[in-house]
């Protein structure tokens, strides 16, 4: 299904190029705001511009990857209201996979490509001694962060089985969460930072691993093991999203048409 939508998009190559360029330009404005702030200060919450570039690059790349593969699921509410979900449920393929693949769009590559460019710049600009564990932790946090955001997409969309207007709540967890993670934890209240560790596990996307990579102290004073716990957090998120999705399907009763 993703291949079908890709072939449909590429049949209008000029339109695809323009949309991809526009996506790159729009997502770049987020980091432009950060750069403009550093025209008036040397640090933000004690963190330098290359360190914020690392936070921005990792969070935006994880979100962009998740959005590319499962972002289409935010239209679940529309499928429920129109009865289109019933059609998916009778096909010999998982409904979740069909929802994620529907209207698959390569223009969403704009966000991860732009984020990868910022991350590449920050890695070269950081005064970090790149030991083996720090080098390995970067791809681990990117993979686990993408999985966590993908689970937030699925878990948030599942709420639409009971509450049809839950799309904005999902966006606040995904896009809002990524924006939160683009700034250092030291500029936020400790209660908020603790909520991203023991509540919705956004801190495992990049905050906690970045503390080890960048050699920064933990504002919560957590054990060092938390900085390596992103794979465990991602596994818990997968289990929670799977249970929520299964509960949503069981509660779904169709449109009656």
C-alpha cells in the first residue's frame, strides 16, 4: 500500500519536489528560532547552541521517522466516522498496518532530512570526547526515540475509538513533545521533567541519553542507569500501545451502516 501511494505521488514529480522543498523550509524555521535566541545569549539553561542542536536534531529526527511510517494513523477518527474502518477490518491484512500505510507520503522526509543535517552539524561542533559508549548511544537513542514517538502516535490515535476529537490531544503528545525535547531540561520545572520520566516517557527519547553523551549532570539526580534505559522504555511503550490498540478494536462497534 505504501508503494502504491509512493508511485501515485511520483507521477507528479514537480509537485513532489515543491512539496518536499516546502516541508524542508517550514521545518527549518524551528531551528532558526533557536539560532536567533543565541544572538542575544551564549547559553540557554546553561546549554550551548551545539548542545541544543543535538537535542533538536535527535528529537526532530525521531519524530520525523515515526511520522513518516505511522503518521497517517491520526486520521483514524475520520475512518471511524465514515465507516471506512469497517472495510479495512474485513481485508486479509492487519488494520493497523493499513491505517499507517494509507496515504503514505514521501514529502514527510523533509523533517527527518532537515533534522539529520542539524544533528550532523552539532556532532561536529560539540566539544565531546567521543568514546565507544557515547558513539553507540546516539543511534540507539534515535531508534528508541522513533519507536516511542510511533507508540505515542498509535496510542493517541486509539483514543479516537472512544473520543472522536482526540487528534489534537495526540498532536500535543507527539509534536508538542518533540518541541519540548528540543530545549534543555534545565529550563523547565523539575516536576515537568519528572513527568517525562515517570509519566509519558518522553525523556527517554533524548534528554536522558543526551546527559551521558554531552557529559551533563542530571537535574533530577536519577541513577546513571536511567541514561541507558531508552530500549526498556521503548519496549514498555510498544506493549502499552499494543494493548490500547487491541482494547480499541474490541470496543469498536461500527457505524451501523
